């Protein structure tokens, strides 16, 4: 079991949304929390809030996780100033929410830099130390969109499919290389953090828009219990089985559930 009290936990995208809630919950469990975010002002505010709540050893670092050089430089600072990282939560993420032909090359590249390539850069930065100490836990926040393609999420879904593949490949590789290191991949349906503001669900009792507090609670529990995969809500567990159906039948099920109209009224997070 991965121990949170006394551990150093790094959360990317930790200045707002689910990352901020994860930081708060990990700190309340006794972890020394390090936050990374590209938004310096929001990062400072979040660190100040955590300090005011008594978590005075929380540290914040401005870092663009999609930039390998920034990740390496910031990781070196964290190791020098705070110490080795025991729990790495790859939470930073972006969404375009546009039809495929409306996506600019810049938006597509940004999606993959933040949602996918950052997982490689941060893990490469901290995994060697975990292996040397023979302990550590890697958490990758993916999405239910990494299990089934969704209209207006071509770049996002593809980036999260890659995140799931990354986590799964790393998990089986570590089984031989460093069995003490655990990984957890998290695949939630839409989470009500503002990032997906405007999304709709046809059957809320089957596919509810998830509350971030619920997701965070399950993620932290998964860390404590070394759970390899977190999928929510329960209906999402059936997606792999849907792939046994002929493609037209699978698409018909998705259409009936309203999956491909869920993004029709997407607005997204307002930028300050």
C-alpha cells in the first residue's frame, strides 16, 4: 500500500479545478504537497490558501509541463529544494472542444503537449529516483474519452487514449523493472470543474456529470490501496465490451446514450 502521510506528492495542474482539490486532500492526509501550474497567479493563490489551512510546507512552481526543458529544470529545483517525489499525479490537461476541421494545428499540438507528452517528461524526471529508493506511485489522469471516441473531442480523446496506453505499458514494464512502483490510471466521465462547462448528459442516472470531490476521493483512495485503474461512473466499465459489437451497433448504443451530442453546447472554462 502506498503511504500518503509523510510522502512528497507532486500534482501538475494543481492551481485550480481537480488538481487543487487533489492537493488539498493529499495535504489533509499528511503529504507534503508540491504544485505545478502554468498560471503563476492562480498558483500563488492556491499555495496561500493551503498555507492558511495549516499546510505550510506546500510549495508551488510555475512550469509548462508540455515543455521538456521546463520540466527537467523545475524537477531539478524540486529535488534540490524539497526532496525526492514519492507520488506523482499527472493531472494537467486541456480541451479544445471543437469539430475536427475547426482545430488549428496549434490547438492540436497544445493538446498533445499537455495531455500526452507531459506524462513522458514528468515521469522521466522522477521515475529514476523512485526506482533508486524502491518506492513511488505514478497517477495519470486520463478520461472515459480515452475509451471511446466522442464527437468534437478528436484531439482530446486521442490524447487520452495515448495516456491510457502509456500507463498500461509502463505498468507492465515496471512489474519486472521495479515492482515496488505502482501506477494508477483514472478514466472519469465529464467532471464538473469548469473545464467542460456546457456539456450535457442525456441520462444523468447512467452517465452523471461527476462532481470533482467524488473523483478526488476515489483517486486518493486508489493511491492508498494501490489500485491500478479508476473508472467512473460504473457504466463506463462496459465500454470495452461494446467493442465486441459490430461497429454500427456500437455506434447506435453510443448515439442512444447521447454520447455524441454531449459536446454540442460546450463552452469550456472562461479565461481570465
